[in-house]
């Protein structure tokens, strides 16, 4: 009978212990999996439109083996506390200059594993359960980019890049025709 009291306290002690564990299951996390000395910078640029840009998730100098996490139930990490809510992160690998980088759009519970170089980045995105999830990745130049907002007149987003659902890349002046119809018309002439 003396054991009854300690057994009733066990669930309370277990609940306290679990509540003190890191909340990575409710966070998006960024991991540097590179095995060289490449480090990168990451800043959240989307999915937190209601938050002052200076308070958004940002991690400077993520070295190989390091990570950074932000709880998506925290207002500074996600506008809506749902694991599938889309967020956008901007990555810059320092070695290749301050403006060149990549925008990655992924769910708020994503685990983003980064390796490679600026020219050949490797991004692997999983959910909290470790299952691969779809994500969008665009190469961008954020010259004159400040606090997550573009200055007028600068192309800081992936507007000129192929977006999900587009049939073909837009033809820019001086570029070769890449659209299947244009190639066919050129070959018929």
C-alpha cells in the first residue's frame, strides 16, 4: 500500500519531464550537413508577414553540424500555428557573396538539410516524422534587400524564374528560345 502514492506521482513527474524537452517536433529546423568548412546564413522572409522583419527567425554563421530551429506555434516563426502553413526561408552560402542565395518555401514543421555550394546546393526537406515533403526552391539575388522587404525597382523575388505550374520559362532578351512551341516554329522555318 505504501507504493500507491509514489505511483500516482509518476505521471505528473513524466509530464513535467516531457514538457522540458526541446520542442523540435513543433519547429522548423535548419541543418548544415556540409562536411567542408562552408557556412551559411538563413533568414525567414515569408510566412510571418505580421511580424516586424527584425524579429523574424534569422541565424548567422550556421557551420557544418550546427542547426537553428523556430517553433511554428510562436508568432515570430509563423503567422498561423499549423504545421502545413507555408513559410519561406532565404539561404546565403557566405563563400559566394552577400546577395546571391536561394528562397525555399516549405511547411512550417519542415526540417531543411543544406549542403553543397552556392552553384550546386543540396536541399533535403522532410516533415517532423522524417518523410520527404515537396518544396519550392528559387535562385535569387537580394541586392539592396533590407529586413525582408524589397526596395523599389529591384527584382528580389523569383518573378523572372519558372514558378510552379508555369508551362515554360519566360524568354528574356538575348536568351535562346526554350519553349517547345518556339523551337518547333524555328525548326519548321
